[in-house]
């Protein structure tokens, strides 16, 4: 979180993290339509202006973290400076192992920075709910959120269902933490 006292601006950063092809970039593109300025081709971050809070202009940056296996170093670097995370899980039954590996990698990367999904705003996005092969939410919860400590949101990013809600929920989590 960055506060520019001169311009009374609060900037928070949310990152989309998850396995390859889970829908991170699709989610990012849907959300980017509301950006202050449209992101340039090849960009992985855009900004949205939110309502003012406590006399501060609030800017939300949304970062799309690459999911391909060869991009592990980029994923680790892209986590620096994030205030909250949305883990985009692929609901397809065939992607169960990819989801598990990705969330374990996320936890390991955060540990290197002395952070944890348990101590920062963290939200699960169960994406691709429109697929006929989608696991039941309870099964996803059992695999990714067995203690039921993290909030979740069901989405189908390719048809733009639930995407704004997941961003709103993640933003609320971050602001609630920041304004305590």
C-alpha cells in the first residue's frame, strides 16, 4: 500500500495468481475495461479509480501474474508490493493437481518474503464454473481451503460472471485490513 500524502492518494495492489490457463488473464481483461487508461499491449498491470475513502483518492492496481511453469522467477518478483491476492483456481476436475501445485508455490514464494496467505488479504476465485466438468464447490473447498478460512467467489470469467464481485470482495478485504 502506498500513500501519496501530497496528492492525498492511496494506492493498493491486488495480484491474480493461479495455475496456467485458470482464467487469470481473462479475468484481468474483463476488469481492465474499467481502467483509468487502457493498459498497453503486453502490460500486466492496470489501475482503477475507486471512491474516495477518508479524504483520500483510492487507486487500485490489478496485476496479472503469469502462470506458465517457465515463469516462476517472474511470478516471485511480481508478488513484491502486493497488498492482497486473488487465487484464480480452475474448477475443471482435470486441473485439481495444477491448482494444488500453484497454491503451494504461491505459499513458498510468499514465505521467502516473510508473508503468508494467512496473514494478508487472500481470496479464492473458483473460475470456469460454467464447465460441465467443473468440480462442486465443496470439492474445491476440500482441496484448496480445507479449514474454510478464506473467502471465495464463483466466477465464469469468459462470460464475465462474478468477476466484478471477486474484485469488490478482494478490495473490501484489503481496505478493511488497511483501515483497522
